C-alpha cells in the first residue's frame, strides 16, 4: 500500500552519481500512498522540473504533515509514522519576476490535481509552523508567500 516516497525525487538528482546515491537514504523517504506517489505527486515533481527549466532555477522545500493525534505506524523492527499529508513550497527568485506557490496533498489514493492541491506558502507555514523564506526582503517575502496562482 505504501511506497518509499522520495521527498527529493531521484529524477532531480541526475546531475551527479553521488547525489543520485544519496537521495535513496531513508532520511529522504516517507511512507507515501502508492497511488499518490505514482500519480499526483509524480505529476507535481514533473511540473517542478518544467518550472526549473523555464525559470533557470527554483527553490523547493517539501515534507510530511502529521495532522492526526494518532498516526498509523508501519514496520516491525523500526516503527515509522505514516504522514497524513505532504507539502511542497516552491519559489522562483528570478530578478523582477519573483514568485511563490505551495501544494498540499493528502496521503491517500484519491486523485488530486495541481489546481485542487495549490495553496499559498503562508497557508503551509501555518500548518507546519515553519517560516520558509524569512531571509528574503519583507516586501518580496510577503508578496510571494501569499500567492496561489499556478505557474
């Protein structure tokens, strides 16, 4: 039922044999519903590669979200909590065209489109209690973290 869902996908690590090797460490993996991993999440990963190609470079932060007080656990020797959801926040800092977007995917087998998963970075910050791009000038940070327009 669960795949080893890569937070940083192997498809993004082709630039180096060492990077490709390192992306398979368990610190880069979360239990991810098979349909999510092979469907909606993979679609987002492909979109990120297109955006990076189009814009020159992008910054991505992603990870699990645990909403429930009693998470499901898998594993025998090493118990691993199954995330309820996953987030991905993305920023392009292309001078004069800085922008940001975020996504939230439930860890289920239900198909979730980019359009229905889109969130603002501010929304994801509230869920995770992280301040992702605090080093940016406030005028840029405040603007891009509020955006929800698909690129």
